[in-house]
C-alpha cells in the first residue's frame, strides 16, 4: 500500500508520512497540530496527550541526542518512513537507534 512513498529530507520526511498515515487510518487530519513551517516541531506535541502504553493509532516519538523520529502504532508495530521507504517494524527494532520512546494520543 505504501510502496510508492519515497523519503525526501527536504520535502517528505517521517512526520509528513505520519500525517498521511494517520489520515488514512483514522480520517483525521493532524497536519495543523504537527507541522510548523512545513516541518515537525517536538514542541507541537504539547497539543497531544501523553500515554503510557501504545494502542491502535498512537503516535510514537523516538528521541536520541538531537534527533527525533515519529511513527504510528498499527496492529502492534510501528509504521514509519525511513530513508529506504515505509517500514512496519516491531518496537524493539526501531528502538535500537534511539534512547527514549514516548507515546501520544489525540486530545
């Protein structure tokens, strides 16, 4: 389904994919809550509700020393965009490259 989606650091990153995937699965557009000048800002996550455990359609934020990455919890895995394209991975696989993982729901 997501085979045609291509990563582009300047135009279409993980946050853009998150918005498209969230809209696809829930019918809700969250672009106005996430993007600032067209790009993700972690400060914008204040508009979401932190949750302890992920459930279907939870936003998953990965952080590590100056870098951040986002994905969407779908059927017990994280759907996210990497440089090679869209991947649907177990949480433990994605966590390997990040120090912290936090979860957010829609307010």
